[in-house]
């Protein structure tokens, strides 16, 4: 670990890990993912191959590192939570922060998603990462991701996240209003299912402790660099009703 830290600190223009992630996703967008090699990725990143392999030993290690980077951005969103934010508020904001973090890498992410049906190893790595990330999101809201209830909540949240990613992959708007509307609909759908099927179970609180929607829309402040108030409904971004809880696997 110390050796890796030294490698990172010696890189003059960003960490080796970040450079490899950015290079790999750029190449995936240009040439596809399956045939990429670490030699090609290292060359694009301007990192000696032996150094790249000491930090990230394979393409799928690059994917895992990208997931950790997006997780960190998502968890940073939790620093701005207040006691008035409900679990649903927090889930919405954290998942939107994931899409924000992935947007610069969108062509590469879209290419990886397209190739997943013919790349079973990357498929497994991607799904493991998504379930782990959804567990982090739940825990960051103060909800448990453990036990049978936590497993069900992770699966439900993953379905919402992956379904919304279909919209995100095609959403080139500056404020991602279409993605926000799709995420809001997906959370509505999940909330409706949990309310119907899981009354009386402890993990029902996952989507049900929402509070008055008008008030949370009024209270929520965006964290997108001054683009205005980010909200699940009302105001500048609209979205309500039923969504589709399902979608393609995602690498992050």
C-alpha cells in the first residue's frame, strides 16, 4: 500500500489511478472495451506500463477503481445533509451525484454497457460494484444495507439506478433535467412497491420516511456548482408518477 501511495504522489499531473481511469474510458468510447489492453491504456495515460500494472493490474481493476472514485463523489454529497433531509431526499441527491461524476466518462461507460452481454467477466465485476455502491448509499442515509431487508433494499435501489442510467446515457442537457425526472419516477415506483408489499417490516422505512414532498422540494439545495435548486419534483425540473424499476447493468 505504501508503495502504491508513493507511485501516486510521484505523478506530476494527477494520480496514476485517475489517469488510467480517464484513459481507459476515453479509449473505450473510441474503440470499445473488450479488446483494450493495459499496455494501450498506460500508453494513452502517459504512464510506464510497469508502473500502471503495479497500481491497477487489469482492465477490470480499472473499472473497480472508477467505481471507488464515483463512490467517493457520492459520499461527499452526504456531507451536506441536514436533519430535515429524508432518506428519499438523500438517495435522490446521492444517485444524481453519481451521474454527475460519470458524465465526463459517458461515451466510455455507454460503450462498456453495450458490450456487457458478450463480456461475462466485466458483467460480474460491474454488478458487484453496483450492489456495493447501493449499499454505501443506503448506509449514508442512515439505513441498514445488511440482512434480508438490506439485501432487498440494495436490489431495489440498484434497479432504480440502472433503469435511470438508460436515460442518463442519452441526456445531453446541461442540468440533466431528464435524468432527474427519470430518477424521481424510479424512486416513486420503488416507494409504491415497498408500501404495497412490505407494510410492517423494519426496512419499509427505506423509501417511506419521505415527509411532505412540497417541503422537501423547497428545502433541497443543489450541489451542482450554482445550476440552481436540484429537486425531485416541482420547480424547474418536473417528474412524477410511475417509472420502470429495471435496466442494463452499469460499470459504476
